[in-house]
């Protein structure tokens, strides 16, 4: 009897389930992440086509980034559901799938962030195309590219690219170190003979104006694609490099550090991460920090040398690396083993410089004079101080597009510029004092060194955030204060470039009412971040975090 009742109840329950399953399936379909993502995309683009959304600018930036992150998160959640249910049921493998999806999401977002400029002639990647082609095929080979793409090679760095042509008549190329050879006692006949021996019209003799020789390796990767698709190919290579950077953080630091780095790259390097090669020196710098944390000092200094030879800024980290190595190594100060890592750094640098000189003496020396006379760029902290001074005093400001950036000129420039160097020296001295006392570790000291240089420099380009993003993630990991402050700084940087820059003509960017207020707020957040790190270091709050050992060892 009871059995019959039970079977009857089961049959009714089964019948009810059968009758309600279509509605349940319809409800599950409407709640499917892919369907929701498709609906969000359709609504957004329908609103765009009917001009219901604002045009280029701040609100467009917010909607654009918000839409992509929303769709990406929904599709990521769907992929995770499928992986958990059907592909890899094991918990560890589920995490691997989730991490792979996150890296794919990051790469896709970074690729999209740079996609608007991939077929334009005045982008950084377009310049890399010119440099790579000129090196491998000779300077005349750049004539096969669009005429406007490689004009910068033949123009002086002080040429104002947005001024009227008649104002450029007096602009001349500043003399290079080779042009000034007679001042150093080198006969002019030797200079002429050297230039005849290394003609730029021949392959392997044209080097970049502002970069060392090793950067031609990443520049050349884009040449593997058909002509016209160089920038797309280069962006794909850089997206893969960003994924490798996060993988190294997850493997040698923590998973939280890798996710934080992906977050920082998306928020602050939206349009620059895969459009420039700065991820490569950032990768070498991170490897140097990782190997130093395990007392593999020879490899650490070798990677630091490679980073320096990709872009000169990592040479600033030589002193904190040397301080940390000397603090931890025991033995006589005069023992040669104590100074061997520094010798490794020197040998790597000298070896590559010698090879570069064999290719082109003039091209090797040219980057040394490129940055010396650069004016104050409009996005730097000194530029914000100049703008505030102009508001108070009424002093006029002028703007020119030289040295590949929009720069500011005016009466306060010399005074404010002269204050930057003392502030930098004081900040660096205090940082190294904290490091020598053991209150901060090498990673924190390296991070502070780069932040101080960026904060006091006359130039603050958006790609500078790429330099420090891995170190911010390495030190701060998933600390919410770090993520909020640096995330806000990154979002403001992305609003400045590309969104404000592409909303108007280049000449009109400084006249935008929101431009300098946003730049100034961003720069003050950076200054506050630096001060907070110095205070926390003095109180000993960063020593444990910056020196925390990793869970994985280098094999």
C-alpha cells in the first residue's frame, strides 16, 4: 500500500516536472550569460546607431569600457560554467580554466583598447614598422609605406607637427654627438669615413632615434604579417606578452598578484599596453626582481641589463639592486664574488652596445641626446603645477607638439622644472635609506624609485603605467586600498588618453575644460600614493609584504 502511494507520488512529481520543463528551460535560456551578453551588445549598438548615446569623450569612455567588461565577464562566467560541468570537473583544473579565461579576457580587452588606431599612420606601432623596415632593408625601404607614416625619421625632433608649415622654416635638427666629434678631439675625416662605412641606405645601419638596438627584435615581430597588417600582428604579440607577464606573477608570486596586474593593465593601459613595446622592459624588470628575491643575483642583474637595453629607465634600479645584494651577501667587501653580479650587468650592457656600434655608431649615440632637452609635457606633474600657477597669476601658456608629445611652454616652466631634480634626489635618498635599514624590500624600493622618477619627470606619458603595473601588483597584491587608488589613477589616465585626445584635434586638447583638472587630479593621486608608500615604509608596514617569499621556486 505504502509502496503504491510512493510510486503514485513519484509519478505525479515526474509528470509535473515534464509539464513544467519547457517554462523552466525558457527561464534558463533567458538567464543564460551568453544571451544576456548578446542583449546588452544589441541594446548598446542600437543606441549608438540612433545617436541616443553621447559622442566621444568621458561618458563614451565609461560606457565603452563598462560594456566590454560586462560582456566579457558574462562570457567568462559562461565558459567557467561549461568547464565546471563538462570539461574539467577537478577543482584544480577548474581554476586553471578560469585563469586561462581571465587571461583571454584581458588580452581581448587590451586588443580592443588599441584597435581604434591599428590602421592609422601616426601611431607608435606605425613608427616601429618604419624602424624595423629601415633596419632590415635600408632607409629607402620606408618609401614603400604610406608617405606620412615615416616622415618623422627625416624631420628634426623639435619640429612642431601641428603648427603651420610657414612657422617651421627655422627649425633645424639638433647636432648629434657624432656631429660634435671635433669638440672631443676626433678628426672630421674620421667622422666622414665612418658615415661612408655605415650608410643608412644599406640594410642593418639604421637604428631608432630614441631606442637602443635590442628593441628591433619586438619591432621585427610585426613584419611576419603581410604589409598593412603590421600593427595588428604587433598587438597580438604584445597581448601574448601581457599574458606571460601575468603567468609569471601567478607562478612566482601569487594568483592575486597576477589578477591585480591584469586589472591594472586594463584600467590604466587600455590603449597603450598592446600598442607599444613597453611590456618587454617591464617583463625583464619583473624577472630581475623575482630572481633577486631568491638570491640569484647573477641572473637578476643580467635581466636588469636587458631591461635597460630595451628602454633606459630600468638603469635607475641598479642602485637599489646593488644595495639589496650588498645587504644580503656575507663576506669581505673586497671579495670578487661580491661584485660579480655588477660585472655581469656591465658585460651584458657593453657587449650589446659594441654590437650596436658595429651596426651604426651614429644610431647608437643618437638616443643619448634625444631626451636631454625635452620640454615639459602637458600630462606631467610639473605641467599641472604650471597650469595652477597660470590660473593664479594669469601668465600665458603656449603649446607645441615636439619630441612626439604635446608640450607646454611658459614663464613658470624654468622655475618648476628646476624644483623637480631636488625633489627627486631627496625622495630617492629617503627610499634607499629605508631599504638599507630593512624597512622596505627590493620590490618596494624599485617601485618607489620608478614612481618618484615618473612623478617628478617633465614627461608623463600614458605608457609609463606599464612600467610599474607589474611591481604595483607584486608588492600590493590584492590589497583593496592599492587596487582602489591605483585603479582610479589608471581610469583617469585612460580618460585622458585616448578619449580626450581623440575627441578633439590635437591643438585643442589643452583648451578642453576638463583636460587639466583631470590631469591634475591624476597627478595628485600619484603624489599621494608615493607619500603613503614612504610613510608606510617608515612605519615598517611594507617590509613583510615586499619580502614575502613566493610559493614556487625557480628551477
